[in-house]
């Protein structure tokens, strides 16, 4: 009711020459009379919580973070770039990748960067793989990988 009274009073203040001023004043008087006659309603208690709280999720401290995955991804990219550079250097040396002018100036000297990218990619992939294996609680598997890194099928 307080809200309605406030709106009516605001209306009358903003439009002092309103055509229906007498009618609005009558409604205001009626609302104020009802407000004093009725006791204020007791505040309602908040509804009882019926849903059970969500079960606690146990987070393992050995969950791998982003670093091992970034190393594995970077290692794969490094291997791909390195192998591509080595292959381009090989095609330039064999003479099959010559441009319109008959030389392979754009592909010259890609062998050493290829070897460096391949080595860095292999190291990153190995370290990332080790971190992933050790983070999953498989310390024995990680130690065995370090002692004998050859994959057998």
C-alpha cells in the first residue's frame, strides 16, 4: 500500500492541475485509512531449504595442470615444424624444389633449424609426457619411462 500511496502523491505533485485530482485525493484518503486500520503484516519467514546441499567434490592434488599439456602440445608442434624443415632442406638439396629462376633460395639452410625444432619438440614432448604420467599418481610408470623410454607394442 505504501507504494501505491507514494505513486499517487508523486502524480499529484507532478501534475498539480490534474483533471482527476479530486478522485486521486479520495483514493489517497481511502488508502491511508486502510493503512492505519490494518496492522502491518508480520514478516514471512524465508522458506525452509528442502534441497540437500551438493556433495563435496574431492579434488586430487595430483591432477595435472596446464603446463604438462602445453609441453605436449608444443612438443608436437615443434616436431612437426622440425620435420617439415628437414624435408624442405632435403628437397632443395635434391633439386626437386626449384622456383621459376632455377634456385631454391627460400628453402636454403632449413636443415639446422629443422634439427633444432625437432630436438626441442622431442624434449618438450618427453618432459610433458613425464609430467602427465607422474601427475596421475603413476610414479612407477613415470620412473619406468625414465629408465627405459622405448615404447613397446
